[in-house]
C-alpha cells in the first residue's frame, strides 16, 4: 500500500495513489481514490484541489443543455 509524504493529509476512507502537479496552476498535489472509487486531487491539507485551484473552470465538465 502506498503512503503519502509525512506532511500531506489524506482524508479518512481515501486511498493515496501518488503525487502529481496540477495541469492548470502547476501546484503540487496528491491523488487519492475516494470511498466512491473516483480519483480526487488533494492539496497538502487534504482538501480537494478543485476548491483552491485558480484554473478550476478549465477542468469543469459541462452537461449538454
């Protein structure tokens, strides 16, 4: 089982997958699988990177109207 670096928080129930960088803002982030089985980018404090990313709109999936 992979473990995150010691200074990174991963929420309980999430499975750490690896480290990476955001393609939008370049921030370092961790990838983890959620309890629902989806991949989530996480900031150092364990919050979803989409909350803090200044480029989040680039990655938003739009539903067809």
